[in-house]
C-alpha cells in the first residue's frame, strides 16, 4: 500500500507541476516574434567545461577510423575495458573504471537500453552506420534536464543517431556495402524524408553476416598447432524508423521504432573441443517517444516513454552435464515512463525535478521459474549553477523498488537516497585551465539472474554499492592557423565498491550461488590529448591519444582474514596500463587514418597466478578513404587493414581474437 501511495503522490506532484508550468503567464502582454538563434558549442570546449570527465567521438572521427561497431569505438575512450569474446559475433560488454558493465548506462537517443535479466548490454549489436556521436561521462552528466534514470548510473555511454537535415530537396538516400575477411558482408540502406515544415522521418536497415572461422595458433606445451575458430558465425538484421516533429522553435517530438535479430554461434572456451554447437538467438523490439517543450523563458518540460520486448533462446545440442539437448527460452518486457520539469531561476541557476516509473517482467520455460516483476520509481532533484568561470551541479536521487514473483519468495524491496555533487572552475581569467571535482554515491540493483536463476540466484542479495571520487585538470589552448588548438586533461580517480555481487561455490563445490562478499578499491589516472595541424588550406592532420592506469584491488576480507589468497590481487581482465592513439590525415585526393590500441597484462582469475596471466597486446589498424562528388550524388570508398601486424592475443581467456583482416566499403549518397 505504501508503494502505491508513493507512486500516486509522485505522479500527482509531477502532473500538478506540469499544469502549473503550462499555466504560467508571459512576462508581458505583448507578443514579441524573435528570430531563431542557433547556438553551436565546439566539442572540445564542451569537454573542457564539464565537471566530470567527458569524452566525445563525432561522426567524422568514427568514419575516418574505419570502425564497425560501437564496441570498436569505445575502446578509444580512456578508462574503458571492453570484454570481447572473440570475433565479430562475440559478445561485447563495457566496464568503465573497473566498476563493471552493470554500472554503465547505455543510452540511445536519450533513453536507456536495459536488460533486466543480466543487466548488461551487448555493444556488438549496435553498428555505427546510423550514429552521429558517441560520448562517455565518467561520473555524472552536467545536463540536469534529463530522465531520472540517467542519474542512477556510475557512468553513461551516450549514443546519438542523426536527425534528417534536408535543405534543397525533400529526400536523401544512401546505400552502403561492406565486405571483408572471414565471410563478412554488410549491406545497409538509409532514407531521410522531409514531409512538410513540421514532419520529417528517417529509416535505416542493415544486414550483416560473417563466418568467423578465423585461424589462430594453439600452444600445446612446446608444440604449436594452427587451428580455425569453430562455431563463431553470426547473422543479424537491424531496422530502425524515426519520425520527427518540430512544431515550433520551442516545441518538438520524436518517435523511434527499432527491431533487432541475431543468430550466432557460441564458440567453446575449450579450444580443442571440436563439437562446439551452442547457439544463441536474440530478438529485440522497442518503441520509444520523446516530447520536449520550452513552455516559457523559465520553464521547460521533457517527457519520455518506452516499451521494450526482448527474447533470447539458448540451444545446446551436446549438453554433457545433463546428457540431453538443452533449449531455454527467455522473455522480458519493460514499460517505462518519464517526466522532467526544469525551472531557470535566472541566467545562472537552474533547477529540475525528474520522475521515472518502470515495470520489468521476465518469464522463461525453465522448471520452477518464479516469473519475477519489478516496479521501480526514481525521483531526482537537481540543481546547476553556471557563470563565466564556474560550473557546479548537485542532485539527490530517490530509488524505490518493489519485487513480486508468481511462485516462491520475492527479493527484498528497496528504498534508498543517492547524492552527487561536482564542479569545474577556471583557475585563471585569461587561461582556459580548469580544475574539476566529483563525488557520487550510487548503487546497482541485483539483476533477475542474480536473484532468481535456478540454484544460483539468491533472494537476499543487497544492492552493490559504489562511491566515486574524481579530481582533474583540463586545458585547451588556441594558437594560430597552423595549430588551431591543443587540448589536455588529466584526472585521478578513486572508486570503492562494497557488497560486491559475486558467484561463489557452496560447500559441495559443484553448486555456485550469488553472494554479497566482495569489496574492490580502484585507484587510477587518465590522461587525454588532442590536437590538429593545418599543413595547408586543404591538408589537415589530427592526432589524439589517451593513457589509463588502473589499480583495481580485491579487498574482500571475509571473516577478517586479510591473508586470503585473492586479497590485494588485481580483479580479472583489468590491465594496469592501457591506452590508444589516432592519427588522421585529410587531403583533397585521399584521407588516411591510423589507430593503435594497447593493453598491458591482465589476469583471467581472481587469483593472480602465472597460469592465469594474459599477455599484453597492441593492435594497429589503417584505412584509406576518398569521396567522389558528382552532380546529384557522391560516392565514398574506404579500404581498411585491421590488426595490421597480425598480433595474436586474447581479451577473454580461450577466446582468441582474429589476426590480420581486410575490409572494404563503398557508399552511394543521393
């Protein structure tokens, strides 16, 4: 009853506030018609003013680097570890500053992509053909005019698709074909339409196929054997339709419908196991809507809604454990509604109140499955102050959950407050050198698998707590026509995770269960650099680089035993040292791009023994591209070499990555 009352009160406050906002009378009885003002802020200046580390890749950088999937792009962000289970069809998840994939919100056009079953988003399912910008906030976004859900994550990966820009004609069309090594081919189609002064639309569809049977070298004592990866194929179909409405300079709306299908093999982590036959099929459909209205010079309203349906099927025709064919089907639904009101008290101070409500359900054809349902209510009260030298933000988030199951016992309900505060200050009046500080307290709820999956799930799990601290300096200097700018940033961070959710064996060692026994202390540093050189009016060289140091130590001290074997060991798959670099040379006759990804040694186990050590690696890639402009269309061609020096390495143990591979693409734009 108290949960229902809380929902009614929150929705009533939001609804009444919206009515009051819309009822505000203009400051003057006279009507003034103002010309539209378009404010464009340079990407680097936006990153400079941010109170938390902000990294951005725009559409030009994405195209020049010859990247295919979102997972490829985020590897160029500092502080990021992408777990890649091998090949183009392998699952790919992101961890920012060693906090784990469940602490990173993946946001697509302003609304989160969610998975209540595992809490993790496979970045391999998101291609870059229809992406305008990717940004990563390590901490809290300075934007307070957003849904409450975006306040509830330790970091936010923001993915933005382009809106149609049609000036001289009512339709734009493009067709792209990509092909490459290991049976890879990927045709796609994109259409933009301008229906009238108010309505425009876009449609995107692509199909991708890859055999994934790349060669690798298997070490067997002193002998080596050349093998091919088995059961690593993938086939995907993705379609997306968008409708945009711009009713006035102050009022706009959008509607997105999205469908994704994939059928992939799951290569065994037993490299000599010749009967790898496991399959995974995924289907995902969602429709989401956005409405934004600047009601007056002081009040603004933002509303979002989403329905999400997800399905995956796991097939194992050779299940040695149960001596039978295994086929499991999982279904999940999400119903989501969000409303945010922002009030501008003056030119410096803004306040916002965001209310989100969601219902998540899951069902499966497993024996004794409990059919869980989770109701979540998020309320965020935020403030932002800005002047010429200072940017400061603060918020407090209220999280209220209620769990129910069809059979058995439900997990505990939760009610918690989470604060955050951050600021950025320009140290010298005539120098773009800024200092920034962040503190954020946040947590992540146990997933449905953590709580309810077979004998592994544990109903009594507590949320995983995380405290974030960041201190940094950012600097940008504009020089002259030859060197437009140099941008540098350095950040030190400390994250502390307690009540960490980990799987541990029970007394008989054959049955595992989820427990809150973990604690991790994470200390690290990030450094980023970006610059450009104009060799002439038509030749430009751009260079970026970053370096990350992370010391993520297992501080689990169960039963006050600091001598336990994993105490003070680096957590799995987190390199101490990692970095990346990009060089792009733009010339009238051809564009050249060169990229480098590097990571130091990691361990595949909580216990850092030599047998669990994974060697460090560097991966070099190069691409050439050229655009040919014609009277009514243009053709873009690109050739790429990935893993240029044929480096053999593993990101996840026993999932070898592909060696040298070639890829080419051609795009026709009308």
